[in-house]
C-alpha cells in the first residue's frame, strides 16, 4: 500500500518478503509500466524506495490521488 510519493521515490507498507537496503526491485503502479527502484530503508513492513528515474509531476499527482496519499514536494536550494 502506497503511503506517500514524490518524483524521486515513495514509502510503502505491506511489503512482502525481506527488503534488503540497497537492493534493486521492480515496481509497477497500476496503469504504468514496471520501473526500477532501490530500497533505501526498511522498518518492519514499511520501506522507502528511490526510483531509478524521477517520475513526472503529473504522474505523481495521479498516483497520489488514486491512492489518497500525500505528495512529498522536493525542494531545491538556489
């Protein structure tokens, strides 16, 4: 289950199996092709994933709306 999402990654819960930090995994949100992400942290059944390629903001907004989750905004320093 998707908990939150940004262009660069997401947090999910209910992750089946062992999540090894640093391991690549394949994720496929409904309606999208499979994409590669890396496990950046794992606590119990929650994991933080970093996408191999950033998602377009429009896709992030659609996924957040479809899953009723918060959108994390990336901030850039000048």
